[in-house]
């Protein structure tokens, strides 16, 4: 699985990139069909950076979470929580039993 970290309007130190990679890798335990993780840090407003987390998965649209906070790592923690919530909901949806459609139900017996 590919993990891509990029920054807009600034640069991230190698130490910060390592911390981001470590934290993001923990998400893998929630869903095993991920194909790529993209982290974009927007440093345009230095006092309140924003972090966007995008995950691509097999047979599903992208999962996206965005947040901003006082520091990059605080925003990242918040985004990871949001993403974990999305992944949990999606997994629960996959586990729910499927309802039989109308076409496959027996018609009611005629009243006689």
C-alpha cells in the first residue's frame, strides 16, 4: 500500500513526515482493502494548518476527512479519528445482512 505525504504553501520536516507516516499506518488495521493513503498538509495559515486525509480502497469511492487545528499533528489526530469512524461505519454496512428484493419474495396466497 502506498502512503503519500505532501504539503501546500510550505515544507514539512522529515521528522514530521515520519510521525505522520507512523500515525497513518495505524489506520490499516480498520480496513484491509486500502490501496493508497494520501495526506495533504496545507500550511497557508501557519497558526491553524489544515490536514486532509484521503484513502482509496477496492470497490469503493475515496474516503475523505479534513480538519484544522493549532498544530499539524493535532489536526492529523482529529482527521484520523474522523477517518476511523468512516471506516467503521463502512465495515458495519458490509456486515449487515442484505434484504431480499421484492422480485424474490413469494406472492401471497389468494384468499379463498
